[in-house]
């Protein structure tokens, strides 16, 4: 450590102006990149990297040509089917359809109506199907059909007929999907065949192209959403409208990130100025800490822009956390310098600065390392935004330590010795009260700690990972309000897809004389199959189609079983599948047979096929698709349980084979992410404690002291997790990281206190006297930093993103618990177990 300090003294303390100018030049160069700063709120930001379900999801999306879309909910003040409302709805449709980037708009005006009046089998095959655009159509029948039709009920209209939806289909970004597919293909080649320079270079180039294209696509999407909002605004006089859909959510989340960065930054800087002014009452203690904090944040913003790290909603509090950590380092250095100045007012400024930095560099390095361990634990999450956040903070905390130990000492050397000399006993009354409480109520502290530990364990047993995505947002946001309307009136929001492959071919044994013997499972006279019958000749010509595995009565009945089961679940909304048009066809013609089904499939107009058949059937591989919209606002929604229940029912009750059934969609991907993050971070928390314990052993060179120092931090983390469990706050993409991060930050107090306790104890070997001295010295810095961190994190309550609010408040709670542990439990454990050796009683007059 002395060799390290010698280098530091030579490069920084002996050349303060040069060191400061070099640092400012480097940070200024990095700051020049900040105008190119990029944000990311794509759906990929909320899924698990390397998840096989993600690969399958992309395959299905490509296979069925899924399009992104915006959804506009429209609640007119007059009757929905009145002529003025329909005219205005048509005008709104045309205005939306004219926007650049929109491929089509689907409304109740455009969909085929099969029961208004009831069409015949011939009408269907001839394509003679009406719509609301027909002036002569019977609106009473239309109202009934929209409310009762298996196709349109709770999809385009609500059950009460007062709300409708306009689906604004967006132009499919083929370049994005092509780059994404190429990237995944190259990654698979790398995994299968091993890496080589050419493959790595190609993969890196494709990844960069995809990242650059995503930025441009996000910008275009943001413009489209803004224009759609502008269009909608013109129709609010006569209707209540909300804009929804994944593109809108992504755009709004980017805006939330931008807003949070500005609000958090301004809030924390203002807080630093006010707090440092109140505590230290001298310009030097405001200017220099503020400068070190701002330069640290600027350095990192420039660096992450240069490295093309994208800021997401997960890392939107990155600047606030970095400013707070930088300030805590600065305060410890300031308090130590002021102590030395008060004790040695005649000493030269260079010696004061040198001694202060020498005494603080070792504990500050170790506190930085423990904080790094906490943030580095996030890189194993498998979620790209969380991984990036971990790396950002790991690099940022390291940079903050270096910048603070350059800016503050060089600033003090260039500024000169402050004219006012602080009193050695100033501001210590609060912390010495904690020492007095510890002396008088030691047993109460120990028993209270034990009780809190028990409550924490019980609370942690109540933790859950399930949450409602809607609860991520304030109830005043359009995201929240739109999702509520869509769930309540239009069949749900979060998509789940059930994919069922055809059953394996029945086993057929061929014996020596070429006689085919089947196993009894195939009946050539089965009316539901396509064996040799009199009707097979109808399809013997060149234009005949191959019999579909699913588009026949047997296959459709099987699909209908699954459809009706999914529709019966309380958490599901609208269910669509091949069974949907099949239900409608049975109302048109009773006893529909396989021949009629084949004729209908072949005769349906392409636009109707695109709505009723193609999204739910892939004949090339005999695969059917059932789409489900899950009620995200449901209080009973348990994603993991729901997915397990659905798979179990299809396999165990309906008789499908395990490998026939596949569940996919954003619901599956989001659930996989939450489950993985929960497992990885809870396990990682144990690894964080082990790493911190190892650092304590190295720093304090004593296992007993290391264990004592670790105890208050384990209790602080347990209290946060236990408190979340007792309060019913679920673990999510941000709150699940609180325990590890809080421990990494909170352990700083422990390191500083024990480090000072050991040096003070050597003076008289009396635990009680040492405790009072430590509370009156390092205790002040701990108190200042902890209070500042607690209040600083409360700034996150200004966010529009509720997980950020929880993160700020719960981290503040953890820091308060850690401070109480460091000022009460930690000294009591040292006094009780005496790890530094026997106590020496002092004379009473001392």
C-alpha cells in the first residue's frame, strides 16, 4: 500500500495543477461524445439473453409474420353504431392510415360480418360477405354479432358495445429482423464450431449494424407515436381515447429514462449543494466535493457513449447512484482532513492533505472494492440491461474513487488552507448519543438484533417474484390507463401463444411380403380422417390440395378443446385460433364435413384467410397456433403457475405429447427473465457476502473481526428483503438487485468504523473509550454519508417508473438499517466478543 501511495504522491500531490489539468482534459474529451448518447427501450431489454424460448419466439414471429401494432381504444360519447360516430371513426381510421410507417388499420368498419344477416355456405365460398361500410346493413344485427361473435367479441368491441379498438398495423421492419436472424445464426455457428477471427469480426459488424439500425428504428417509432397522439388529440371532444401497444410503451419508457436522467441529476446536484452547505458551512467543502461528483458522472456518461453502452430504464438511476457514491467518498476524505486540521492547525497544507489521503486511501479502496463486488454480481443475471448496469457501476465506482482522490486533494492544495478552523468536537453530539445508548442498553441491542433477524427470515419466506407489469407505471400515465381499458373491455394485453405440432405418424410395420400392418390406430373408413373414400377422387386432380392435419373436423375439435380450456381460465382474455372461425361456420351450416372445410379453406378470399386462417395454421409443417391475451391487471395472475397449469392440462388431460406443445410469447419470455433473475440474484447475494467476508479477513487480518463486521450488513440486507416480503412488494427487474447493491454500499460504514476502531483501540486497549472516540470522529462521517445517501436515494421517488421509486426508497431503508447496525450493533458486538484482545479498565478520572 505504501508503494501505491508513493506513486500517487509523486503523480498527484507533488504536481497538483498538472494532475488536475490532465484529468479535466481527459474528462473534457470524453464529454465531447455525450451528444451521441443513446437510449434503448426495446422489448429485448426485458428478456433473458441465451434463453431458448427467445429463439423459438423469434422463429414463430417470423413464421406467422407477426407485426407490431398500436392499439387505439375509442369510447364515443354517443352510440357506437350511430352514423356520426361511424363517420368520425372512419375519419380517424384514415388519418391514422395516412401516417408514414403504418401498413393498415383494422376497425369494425372493415371486418367481414357473417351474421348481419346470416350468410350461407355458398356466400362464404363465393366471398359474398358484407361489412359495416354497406349502407343497407342491419345495425341491430351488427350490434348483436359484434357482442356475441367468437371472432369479434372482446377483440374489436367490448361486451357492452360501448368501446371499440382500432388496430394500427405498422410496416414490418424487415431489415431489423434480417439483421437479428443473421446475428443469431452467427452466434449459433460460434457456439457449434468455435470462434475464429473472421467469424468474430463478422458477428461484431452485424451486432453493430443491428444496434445502429435499432437507434434509427426507435427514432422513427417515436416520431410515429407522437404523430399518432397528435391525430388522436383531434378526436377527444367526442370520445375518450387511449393509445396502447408495445411500440408506444417502448417510446414512453425512453421518455421516462430521459426525464429521470435530468430530474435525478438536477435533484442530486441541488441536494449536494444544500447538504454540504448546511453541514460544513464553507465554500471549499461545497465546491470541491460537487466538482468531484459532477466530473465522475461526466466521465462515465462520456465513456459509456464512447463504448456504445445503451442506457435503459434499468440503468436510468445510474447517474444518481454514481453521484451519491462519489459524494460519500468525498465526505469521508473531507471529514478526515478537517479532523487533522483541527488537531494540527499550524501544520502546512501539503502535509495535512498528504496525511488525510494516506489515512483514507486504504479504507476507501476496500469500500470501493466491496461496492464493486455488489455491482459485479449483476453481470451474471443474463439480462442485457442489468448486465450493462452492473458493468457501468463497476467502472463508475472505480472512476469515482480515482477522480475524488485527484480532484479533492489537488483542489485543496491549489485552494489553500481554509481560514476557519473547525472544532474537534463539533457536530459529534448526535453520534455520541448512539455511543451512550450502546453503553447503557447493550443487551437490548443484541436481543433486538436477534428479533429483527427472525422477522427478516420470516419476511424473506414471503417474498414473491410475480408482479403486474401495469404496476411499473403511475396510474396517471397513458400506459397504465390504456392497459386498464384494454384488459377490462378488449380482452387483455400480454400475449401468450400456444403452438401445437402435429402428432407423430403412427407406427407401421412392413413384413417380408410387403404387407402393411398398422397398429390399429389408423382407420381408413374414419369419417374424420382422409382415408380411401368416395370423396377422395374430388381432390385427385392437379389442383387438389393435400389434406390438412388440423383443418378437418378431428383436428378442429382438438383445437377447440384447447381453445375452450384457455378461454375458461380467469387470467385469460381473448383467445383466437382455428376454432374461432370453426365455431362461426357451424352456425352457418350444420354438420360441416371435411370436404366442405377443404372447399371453404380453398375458396375463402385471401383477405379473409389472412384474418381467420393464416395466423393460426402453418400447413407446411402441420402446426397450429392459438393466441391468448392475458389479463395483466388481474390480481390473481401468477405467470409461472399459469404456464405450468396450461402445459400440464394439455399433456395430462387432453392427451397431447410433451414435444407437441410449445408455449411462447412475451408472457413466457418475461416470466423466464423474472424466474432466472430471482434465482441468480438470491444465490449471488450469498456469493457477495462470501467475497466481502474474504476482503474483511484480508483487511482486518482476523476472522473473528471479519465475522463481527459482516453481521450488521447481513441483518441490513435481511431487513430489506424481509420488509419487502412482509409488505407484499414483489421482486422485479430492479428490486431484486437491491439487497446485493445495498450491502455493497452499506458495508462502507463497517469498513471505516472497524478500521478506525483498530487504530484507536491501540491507544488504551479500552473498548468503551474507543467506541466513544470512534463515534465522535469516523462516526460523524458515517452519519453524514448515510443520511446523505438515504435522502439522496429518495430523489428516485420523482421517477415515472415505479420500480425506480421502490429501488430508491428500499435502498434508503437498507442504508438506514446499515447505519444503525454500524453505530449500535457493531460496537456492541466488538465490546461483547472483544476480538482485539482483553479490555483494559481505565481509571475513573479518565
